[in-house]
C-alpha cells in the first residue's frame, strides 16, 4: 500500500497548499460516515475524509476498499452510507437495494481512463486495437506469447495482471472490450489492489496490465502505456483525451449516497457537500480528470434540494 499512501499524502499536501472550498467546519457535529467500494475512487474519498475530519474533528469517516462490486453489496443492505464506484450500478444491484428499501442518489465525481501498460523494457508494443485486446483477454484465449499477437514480436509468454472480479475496473474493461461485462480469461494475476498490478508489470519484462489512469501517471517512469485504437486511430490516455472521450476506455467515477442517511444524519450530509465542493481539485490532484464546474454546481444544488437545503454549521 506504500504507493497508494504516497499518492494520498501528496494529494492532501497539495490540497493544503491550494486550499479547499470555503467550509468553516463544526466541532460540535458528531457521528460516523462509512464509505466503501472502488479502489479507483479511493484516493479522492480518502483525501476528502482526512481534510473533512480536520474541520469536523468529532466525525469519524471510514473509507473501505473492497472494490466497486463489494461496495455495492454493503450499500444495498444499508451497511454503509456511501458507495464509491468506477461504473454504474447494475440492474441486479439496484434491485437488491430496492428490495432492502435503500433509496439513493448517484453523484458524479470525475472521469478516468483505463490504461493498458507494459514493462519499460518492452520496445516492440506501442499500440493495440480493441480487437487485439479482446483476443488477448477473452475466455479460452489462444494468445499465450507476444508473437501470438504479432509475428514480429518475441515468442515470450505474456504475464497478465488485472483487477479482481469485485472491481469496477474489471466490469468496465470487460464490458467495453469483450462486449459483455465479466467475460474474461481467468489465467492472470488478479488483485483489487492496483499497486499489486503496478508492481507486477514493473518487475516483468513481458508483462501486461490494466488499471486506472491515475496509477499509470503515478508510475509512468516505471512503465509504458499503450495507445488504443477503436477504429483506425490509436489514442494514448491523457487528461485531454479522457475528457473529450476520444480515448476508447474513458469512464465515469461516481458515488452513490444513501438518501435516508443524507437526509437524517447531518454528518453524512456535511461530508457529501464537502466532497462535491472539492471534487474538482481533489480529482486533479490525485491524477483524474475533473468534470466541468457547472456539473459540480448543478449536482450540489440537486443534492441540497433532495436533503432539505445546504449543510448547516453550528458553532
């Protein structure tokens, strides 16, 4: 977890330098706010939690890391207040929440792009088509070596690294590359911790991995990112190509908030308001792509309207 902790520390330090949106805090506010879910959203949520607790020292904010699917399992039973997600909620997950009478709001935080990376010693592969990526990752794939993709490439076995089945990154990647969510070969090193994947690809000359853009940016000196082509033009992930959607594997990062928790517990409402007010700066500091300012403003207004007005502060 060292790399993630370093990214979080740098984000919090940067936020301290640039400043959060105005919030006087409230030392009288007490309670607990529970979040869980996506490892991709984790750096944003954890940085916000640390700064929020400086302003609201008697509110305890816990941020879990069980993957998007794992977060939704807890959220749909009312076990947590907020689910961090790197994909939209699936129909069956929404039904489970409905069955348990858990009503919620979906709030956008930022954009991200899934990066496909290789070891820096890999000088032969610079780009792939989505069709080639599908050929590599599909169940029963006959691709075992780099030569199986391109006859000019080495006849060396590809060591594959990727997210585990509870990850929103896994769901999004498989849906957009395979055409069917959760359809994937299983003979690869899987982990919900992106740093395990980073370590794997940096230590193996013939490795390939996929994970969120922020983890590539943090480790870009130790790996190469591949350009991806949906049609004819191969595009490298960057803040610009992710924002304009030209990068084929761009995706939304969101939080799901329990309506009842936000409406009845001031500490939950205060944290969500704080998160939305600072999502743009937080996202940028940890390597994601902020949304347009108007999106955050509109989202905050809708959230406040649904929960009885702006979060109150008593001193």
